[in-house]
């Protein structure tokens, strides 16, 4: 019987950590991603009782939109990082 020339490692991409290998090695995602989610949640919570289309509401909506954009950029970056590491 011949031995395998390539070792195979399983990868689990997750939410809590970026990735976990079957060898037990864990790649931790950035904490900034979780901080952005917390900020986004807080801004949406504070904006719920504002009068729609008022100046304060529009300013809050703009902040929320900017945070959504940053959140999606972080998400795309981590997906690209995972593809680079394990793709």
C-alpha cells in the first residue's frame, strides 16, 4: 500500500471564529466586526422613535447607512481572507 503524498485538512468556516481546521488550529476573526454589529444595533434602536423624515431621523439614517457599508466591507474582506487562506 502506498502512502498519501498530500495531507488533507478539513476547514469549518464559522461565525464565532473565522475558521477552524480539523487539526485544531483556530483563525480568529477581527473584533471590530462584532463592534460594528453592536453599534449598528444601538443606532437602529435609538432611531426607532424619531419622527420619520425629520432632520434628526435623516441624520441617524445616514449614520446607519455608513455603518452598514462598513459592515459589508468587513464581511467581504473576511470572505476574501478565508478564500486566500483555504481556497
